[in-house]
């Protein structure tokens, strides 16, 4: 279980958080069909560095931007989600 | 019967005898004995039968690595099957029984399978399965009887288990000299330490081999370290095994508060600790390996270090005339222990000089054939102490993602680079010599070299300088618990299983409950010889938690039985309970399924309730629906992103049906949306999707459309609600509210019995209907008034089952059945309501495959008899299915079965006759394809 440092609440167990998705798979409401297909179905999904959207759902409910390595699970950075990210 | 107890010595309390039984016979041991040591002291050599060939087996080791001596501890609902006799400390009244034998341990019919061993080769299961079902069915009967370990108890476990979370600066696993030194150093540096030890005593190898440390006897030093840890706010957990090393330095520990089979006092039997550690020092030690020779599995053939442990730790001597064989310096210490205990050393066979044991004879062992200085000799003995090298326990290090490196001295792998905050010390790191181990532990704990604890006791090494002799005899057992021999591995290799991971699965090497603790390296060496590659190049299979078998009870903790999931009760639970309904779990909720009267079945009750709705009046609780209060200047714009239907044009006081899509354009949920004020809406959606919808709304608001000014309040539990439906619904509502009821899909504030709420004119049943929303803590008198009025008019309360009959007849979809997660709005008849775009799921609607004409689409089915739900739709028996029945019911007032289904090409096949086939139930019902509405298609019964 990961240990995630919430900018509001400090280090907390993963059980308090929900994983939403890799940031690159956020599909805009007005996306084209081709853009959606690329983001949801044909993306590269590489091993290693992954920038992800999480939520401290059972805590302060903040949305977080987390840089996580999918191989080692090392979390390089955690910050509050900024609308313009 | 050569095992016996020494008159003095050992860490046992001779003042406290403990009585126990094994296979119905009474024995006595002492407090501090394990079941294995007490049985050895009582002269018992045979403890069980092997898994596949039913060969007689005794005790191999003295710890958690034991593959052979598995017993069932205690009986009835406290029975704990597959407990290692070497890892149970006896308690008064312990009842232990051997396993996997019939009719008795001494005479086992299954042992004849040993005679047909050539017919159960490596990969037997694979080969039999590929040989066709008949062959398997033939063998299965015999195998299910013959193979297997102890049976699991069939009644609930009466014991309690709990979970605790903890954190510390340093977690030390193992309390041998290295672990103690590391814990002591960390403690001295002011760090908070948790020290775990799977034994009862601290000290690890120090409980076996005496030494002095820092001028004290070793165990006194161990106790001093314990005191220092406790004084420094640390924790010392004995009888606690670290079972898993997970991400970010989270470890699970299983603490035994009672022994297997013991009635725990207090009532907690085991505790699961989840420890988040700042750093982790692993000092788990090593596990000795068997030698490979024919008959190396016979009772009386034991690991050398285990023999010594029984003698010095428990004063239990496993034999009187011993052969010591192997490739390590550690054998000399065992020889000394045996001699001191009065046993004779019949032969010392050092395989490093080319000598070897070729075979062991007798059961229990009575002689060995050995090759000594080139001469074959037969040596009588009643004990073989073998030492094939020591394997560092790298399990936790590997679980934590650490790398391994081959260590020639150990003839095994040792920890190399770490991925997390773990470091390994002591013999598990490949170190030998007590002072070297103490110094390394001290340094890993953060101490400086000058202050490290030291021993003046002469320390001997334990490493072998060569791996076990090869090639091993074909019939030598490598994996004792799964009965895998060298010949099995060779056969698998010849059949092409070259990868260590494939070999494992094909031969079941290392897949027993001991997870190959004694067999891993031997199996690997055999493969590397066959492959003619270095062991390091062949590699090991993956180490996975748990390190030792863990009872399911401790994983469940207190979350078993009715604590497994919360039970959510309706605000009107008591009102329903008055009518003794059948309850149905719906997520965490419990809702009335039907209110049967005397003599009624579920179906007849539901039919009566549904008929009341169609003919007079029915009342049902709909409180569990998801409900959201959505307000703000941009509330309508927000809802138009969430929902695929038009929202913005909705007039104040009006509502409409709506549905939501997933991003892939499949229908995710549906419900109703009501405009209560210019900038305030009430959105309802399905009960089962409530939490998902809550998260989805937050995602849309915060991530997809963060600039919209909108507030979302989850009011699922604020509003309790019920529906009143039937021809008499309008007059009843108007009488009880004292006001004109709104027309269909209208919403109005209301007040009943002084309780303010909302009155929504919506119909799910297909009759004139209203939903009434009141605060959950105020709804009871309102319900009572409506219940009285309903029953007085000959109406009925109706539950989920009647609701289902009504909605199927009306052709309403539900989430999970028709909206299966694979259906688009087009597939289930919702496309007319779709907006052109701008909502979640819109981009994917353009995908060509989603417009294909042969997609499965919603249809109705009718038949003379009931239609089996879930049945596949075929044109004739044996043809490929073209769809399936999603919901099945019966006509409420008429007769015959009706159903909703998804069918290729959908309504293009109206009037076609198909077969609803359910082979598992032996049913095949002819059905006719119809429109998916069976009642009042025009909606005349509720529209104004």
C-alpha cells in the first residue's frame, strides 16, 4: 500500500485515496472521436513515469496530481490539482 | 523409538508438564516444547504421509520451513489443518492428528500409489487435461481421495482476530545476533524500534548455540536489548512473523496470541499488524538445505541444524546412532551436540571430499549406503543429520523489489540492491562468524564500529565451500511436500520446460504450503545442470507474500460475519418490518422484496402486489435512490455535461427522464432530473450507482468543467421517499396533501401531517404515480397516513419483486441488466433523447462500430410459459447465440411469460420465433420477438 503525502493532510495510507486516471487520459468534453480513441484506447502506456490524477476521497477530498513510477511505485511529486494543469 | 529426552538442559520448564495427544495417543512434554520436540522426546518418528505418493514422513526441520510434519491441531471448529508440528508450542490438552492417511498412519492404503508412481509423472495434471475429459474424470475420483492435506473446518471459527496499525523509525525482522545488534544500535541512536521474532524466545541461533556477548550470556544480553527497546518507546513482538513486504515500506506481521488449536485467552487468537517503517533491517537468518540421495525423505533423516536445535534448545535427542553428512562446517557443531548428548556418530560424510550418501534404508531410517573414500559401505544408524548448505531467507527482500546476487560461499542467492528502505544483515546477508554478524548488525542499525557488541566465544563458520554433490540420484526428493523428485525435474526439462517459472508450474516444485523453503535452491541447481548454465543465469521464481501460511481468520480480522459490510437500514425500516417482508440486500441497503401473506410464495405475493398497482393502488419505498441537489448559476450547464439529454429547457416545476453515459458512450446510469427553482435541480439516479455517480459528478465539476459555478450536495440519505401508484393515486394524494396534484412530470412543494416535502409526478410502474420526498427523520407519519389510505382502498404495499414485474411489462431498462455496460443509447432505445454533443460520452458515439446494424439491441419477448432469465437466444438448438434474455417476468394481469432481451439486429427481427435456451437449467423455451413494451405503449394511463 502506497504512502501518499497529501499537501493538506500529510502522509496518509493509500486506502484513503482513490485513483482517477493518468492525466493524459483525461478526455475533454468537446474532444473529437479520434482524440478520444487515442486517449482511451491507443495510448502508449509506457512502463515507468506516470503523471496521475488522484483524490483524497476519504480525507480532505482534494484532487491531487501525483507523479508515480509504475514499476517501482516511487512517488516523485504530489501536488494539489491545478485547474490549468 | 530412539528419540529421547536428556535428563537436564534445554529451554523447557520441567516443572510444568504439558499433556497432549497425537493420533489418539496421550503424550506428555514440557512447557516450552514444540509439538515436534515433544514427539521426538517421546520417540515418535512418523508424523504424516506425503501429498502425492503417501510416503511415510517424519520431521525434517525445526522451524517454519518444515515441509513434512504437518498436522491438524485441535478438532471441530477450532481445528487448524496443515499446522507445522515444528511451529506449534504445545499447550495443555492439545489434540493433534496426522493428515493424508487412510485408514491409519502406520498402514496407509494410499501408499500403493507409490507403486504406480511412474504413472504420475511431472506434469501429470497438464497431460491428463490435454488427454480429454474422460481421462480426467477417470483419474479425478482417485486423486481427490488420495491427494490433499488436512480438511478445513466446516463450522465458523469461534476465535477473534484483530488488526493493528503501527509505525516506527526502524523495523527489525528477526532477533538473532544480527537483529538484536541492529535493534540495539538503532535504539541507542534514539530511534523507535519494532523488533519481531517468530519464536517465543529472543535470540534466534543464540537459543541453540551458547555464546557470550558483551560480557554476558547471550540470552541475558538479548533480554537487556529487549529492555532497552521497550524503555525507548519501542515494541518487541515475539511469536510474530513478518509475512509480507509491500510498497513504501509497509510490512504485515502476524502475531500469534494463542498457539494453533489452543483456546485463546483473552479471546484474540491472532493479530495482523500493518507496520509502516522508516527503514527496515532484515535479519531473518538462513534455512538449511537437504542433501539429495535416494530415500532422503525417510523418517529419521533430518537437517543437521535441526538435530542440534532439538538437542540444545529442547533437550530432545532424535537418535542414538547418527550419520552426519553434508558440505558445511556447521556439521561439526551438530556432531559435538550429539556426542555431548550421548549419541554415537556412526559416520561423518563430508561431500566436499567426494564422499556421499547414496541411499537411506528403512522407515524409520535404519541404515545408509554411503561412498566413503571410494568404497561403498552400509552403515547402520537411526538418524541421518544432513547439511546441504544454508539458504539465506531473501523472501522479504525480494518481496520489496530487491535484487539478488549469487553467493558462492552459500551456494545460494543473497540480497543485493534494495528498491525500498530495506537492508539485510546477519547470515541472511551471507555473513558468517558471530562477531562479524554482530558487527554488521550493529553497523546497519547505525552504531559505530568501536562500540559494536562482541563475543569472546570462538565462532565457527557455517558456509560450505561447495554445492551439494551432483548428479543427484533420480529418486531423491527435492520438494518433500509436493513429492517432486530429481527425475521429475529432469523429465520436465526434457519436455521443454526450460524457464524456472514454467518448471515450477509444470512440476509443482515449490508450490506447496512451505513454498519451497527447503527445495528452491536444489531445484534450481538441477535445472542449471540440465541447462548447463550458471545458477545465477537461471534465476529464481518470484517470492510472494505471505512468507508462511496465514489463516483466513486473521486476514478478515473483526470484519467477518455481520461486520463484513455495513447494513444500511431504510428510514422506514420499522414501518416495513410491521408487515414482516422478505428483505433483499441491494448494495449495503436492505429493502423489502415482497410482503407475502400467509400461504403466499414470493412470486404469488409479488403478483398480488403488482396487480394492486395496476387495478387500484400500491405504495413502495424508493428511499435508496441516489439523489443530488445541484444548484448555482451554471447548474443547468453542468447537468448538460453530465446527462445526455436536454436539461436547460426544463421549466421550473418540471422534470424529465434522463440518462448518463460513460466516456466510451455506453449507458452508465439513468434517473430523473427536476427543476425545483431557476438555479436548483434535484437529480436522481440508480441505487447501485450512487457512490459512483457521486464521484463522477465531482470529477466533471472539478476536472472537466472547473469554471462552472455549481454546488453539488449528496442528499441520498437526507430525503427518504416513497412512490404511490395506481388508478387511485391522484385522489389519494390530493386527499392527503389537501392540494391539487401536479400533472405528469410536474414537481411541487407539499406538506403532509405538518412535514414539508416534495411531490413529484413520475411513473415507473406504468400507472398514474407520484413520488413523495420528505426528510428522513420526518417521513414516518407521512408514510403511516399513506399506508392507512392505501390499505383502506384495497391497495397493497409492494416490494422490489413487484416493481420488477411492473417495469419489465412497461419496458423500462435497468442499470446492470439492459444497460449492461456494453449498450449504447442506440442499442436500448434511448437515442431519440440524445443531444447532439457537449456531454460526457458524446465523442465516442461517433465510433463506427457503435452504429453497426448487427449490434445486439433491445427487444421484447413473449412466450406461453416463463422465459428463463439469462438464457441465450438461438435460432435452433446448437446454433450460435444471437443475444440473451436480460430481464424476465410475467404479465401482471394476463398470462404468459414476457422478457426484455438484447438481440442482434433488434427490432428488425420483430415477430421472429427464437429459442431461449438455458442448458444449465435444461430449459429451451420458444419465444416470439416483440416490441419491448407490453403494457400501455402510448402511456395513456398516466399522461395528462
